[in-house]
């Protein structure tokens, strides 16, 4: 058990809809990261937060947004969903940006 | 050309064999990560290294910063080692950590 909790585990929704994925980091970890894993693109970095502030952005679409709350949990919001957004979304956390990452079990999103 | 290249893409081994997975990268990095992902499962961080060599049980990871190359070795392989092994590189400038991932090596260890 990595100590990183992601909910829900599975999500099935229709095109055009909006969903929210949730991540609770390991106790004490201030950095939270979101990644997307799809069959055609592999793993891609989406966004990083550190102690509530956005620190880095990767290949995150404008339809996607995220935030980290004062209790350090994070949410990834995906809107106007398209079939191509179907993927595994992983959250990871670390005490600080240059430490080992601990990954959650992922949320599998299926857009129909 | 991808910034992180792994080889081989697929590897089948017999139980007990010594296994090597390679990773080459073309960008400046602060550290390199080796990750393990079991089918349908989550991701586990095996190593994070910025120089030299690290060992954990039957796993050994090495990195040559000058040659921009890393290897992951598995000694006395076992069927439970069957998984996808992913190399990722990160540059921690400005307190950021934007990992760039390789495409992974699918390892199957047969009994």
C-alpha cells in the first residue's frame, strides 16, 4: 500500500460530460502529481502541485483543470469529455519535488 | 525521436535468468526513475537515482550521466517479476518535477 488513495477506481461516462477525480496523498507529502496513461500515448505528466500551489504543467488540455486543497488532497476535473480522454489517471505524491514518488492505484476512465 | 528510449520493448526470459533493461535519454536530468507496473495494476517506484548504482534485493539500477544511459538488472528472475518496467527522467529545476516517461518494457518470466 503506497498510502496514496484515488477515488473512484472506475468511472464510465458519456461524451460531453464532466467528471472529478480525487487524490489523497500520503500523510505529510506536500507534492501531488497527476498523470494520464493511454494506450497510444503511454504515461504523460499532466500537472504538479506543491503545498496548494501549481508548480508545473505538462500536456494538460484546457478542458482539464486541477487544484490542491488546504488539507493537501487534490482533484482533477475533466470536462467536455471526448472518447480520446479514456485512460488511466494516476496520482502520485512525494514529500518534496526531488523525492521518490508514491503512486495511487489509478482511476480508469471510460468515455462512451 | 523520443526523449526517453527503452530497449527492448518486449522481453521473455526463463526463470532464473539474468535480465537487463536499458534506458537512454536525450535531455538534461536531475534524476532517473525506474517504475514497475503489473498488468491491470498500479505503479511502484523501484529506484530513483542521479549517479552510480543502487541495489534492492535482486534488482540493481545503474546510471551513466555522461552517456545519458541507465540499466535495470534483475538477477535470478522469477515469474512474479513479470510486469512492465518504465524508465522516467525528471528535471527538478524551480522545485518542479515534470517526468518524461519511456514507453516501457514488457517482461514475461516463464517458469
